[in-house]
C-alpha cells in the first residue's frame, strides 16, 4: 500500500496494490518489461526513459463511468539502461514514488456531486534517476455509487424487546469499504445516531427500564459498558420504529431500511422469570405467583425457541442485569438457535450471562434436569457456572421412590418433597466444594452407589445461587411444599 503524506494531501485516497485494471470492453495483456543491456565502450549522454499508461484513453460517460475505486497500470522503457521505479501525480506538480507497475486508487468525489474527472500522470525513472520529461497521462471519469445497508432480521430483536433490543446490520459500498463513511441508526422521530462503519451491531436499553413513554436509551457495543452518548427517541411501553442508513465519503446516502412495530416492554419487578420448560412453564409461574406479588416473565419456549436471543452474552445479560433476582427453569431438551444454528439447553445458552449476573450481585434460582442417558459433556458451561463439580455416572433409568419424601431435605427450613409416582426427571451430581447440599434423592432400588445430591446452594450464608436438578412438577404429593421451597429461596435466602 502506498501511503506518502504528500500524496494523501493531493489524492485524499486510499491506495492498495492489486491486479491490473479491467475496463469494460477492454482486455489488457500484461506487458513484460525487458531491461536493455548496455554496450561496452564509450557511451553517449544518457537517454531519458519513456512511460506508457494502460489504457491510454478512457472514453466513458454517463452511467458508463468507472466506480471511484479504480485499478491503474503502467510500464516504462529505457534504451540505454533499465527502469528503476515510477512516480505518479494527480496535478503534474507533486509526485508519489513507487516501484510497482500497478495500483488501486479510491478517489474522493466532492460532497454534493456524484461524478468527477480525475487527471492522472505517471512517469518512469531510469537507473540514473532520470525522469521521463513527458509523463504518460489519462483522464479517469468516475461516478460514485451510493452505499447500501440493511438490517439482519434473522439476528435482530423481533416483535417484542424485553427491556433490551439488539440490532444487527450489513453495510457495504460498491466503491470499496474505504469509501463508506459511517452508519446511522434512529429511533422513531429521534436524532440519527452515528456509528463507526466497522461496527455491525449494537444493543439499546432504556434509561429508565421501569418507566414509560419517551426517553433516551443507553447504547452498548459490548456488555462491558454503555457508550458515553445516549440515543434519543425511544418510547417505552409502546411500538417503535427503527431506521438505519449509511453515508459514504462523498455524502451520498443509502436508502433507509426499517424495522417496524417493535414493542419495548418495561420492567415491573426486581424478579425476572425465564420459562424454559415446554410443558410446565405454567406450573412454575403459578408457584412463583403464590409466593410473590409481582415478577416479569419471558417464555423462551414459544415457537420452539424462536424468540431466544441470537447472542445470549449481550442481549440476555443486559436484560437480566436490570434485575436483582432471576428464576430460570428448563427441561432436558436442547433448542436449535434459529439465528446461529447452534443446539444447546437453555441452561447452557444462559450460563455465561448468569455467571456474570451473580458476579455483579445478582441472585439466581435455577431448576433443570438433564438426559441421564446422555450425560453432560465435561465442557458444558453448566458445570463451570452452577455449583456442580461433575455429574454422577450410571444414572440412566434411575427413578426416585414414590413417597412423601422422594427428595429429602438436608437443611433446616427446606421442606421434603414427595411424589405420587416414581419420578425419572432428576439428575444426581457431585456438588462443588463451595456448595451446601439442600436435597438428596431417595433413589428407588439398591444397585446405584453414586451421588444422590439433586439440590445445592452457595455460599452457605447469604447465598446467591440455588440449583435444583429435578422437575419440580413431579413432586405432586403436596404442591404447598413446593411453594414453600420457592418462598424460602426467593423471599428468605435472597433477602439480603
């Protein structure tokens, strides 16, 4: 790439070395330069080199003009020596040196205009540093092409934004990416928010998630922190329209792309509940309703997980970070993320954001069991986030006793849980060293010798995480006991 400061003042262009120029209806055969050998004996005065530019003339007009990114090629010859290099210029006054015989130029077109005629000179330099006194010249007719940008609707938040919305887009410019200046996003009738052209996504969170009506939104390009400048125009508790456009260095703008009817749902509680059990979400929400006055609820099982975040690490974390408590429950079946194509359990997809949530003061009550015939991989994020050292082995086909103590409490204030059947929906594990056992399973039969732990909390005092590896809907001996468990965790264990 050629970057002399003097050339930048003249060209205001980006120079990248590429292949020879291909013009419409014109094919260029590469010309090999042959160095002329010098004769022995006395020499006459050095003859100056000669230069040719390819092509010599560019007769294009109207829509046939070239794009602002143009490939140019040239060659030189010297009768009594060899070519040592070249210089090119756009004004025949200031010159840029190069040893290359071709380059790619991105020319700027003045703002407010979509065409320009570029004057281009190039001269050869021989081995005695003599320059061609009659540089080769060509006029280059160029026309700017407007940039393009469009939302990636497969990845962007659709229909309803639960406090946070994430937007993804694709921006391009036929004149070259360097010709693109920036991308801008606008909420409703708000101001256009400028975005670095190298960015391709962002997330927004209302300044007051529990409020309503018009307000600013915090802008995040990563979950680590919001940008200093907010975005105005958001309407919380209502339908919103999001616009995007791009602008190139000539000031030419793309067509505006739109995401319409995006409802921003406000926060109404300090507890958020994530539904991840396809058949028994209502069972869990009923339990929580029996012991709390309010909570916000998001069902990630609807339409086979269609509304799950495309990228949990940002969207999901920014959402739950607005709360003090999280209750998340899940069945044993994985979902295929419709945006990324990856298959995972909800507890796996949410694991890293959940970990960050607890590290920043959040409290988590998680309920989920796994397919005992297909043990969790040792690389599963569940094992690194929840208080699990490892899963018990040889658990396929195990069931719990049908009794009023199918799950036996190991701590005061936690009720025994009973079942009118022989529950299969549980997954015993070995707890991590910093965890306290809450429940052991009363496992049916006598051949199993592994861990019986199915419930833990950590730490022992002021816990910020409780994990139960059993489907609580199966403990129907007395659902008031299950309600008592939810009350203990959400209202007592987490009341600090």
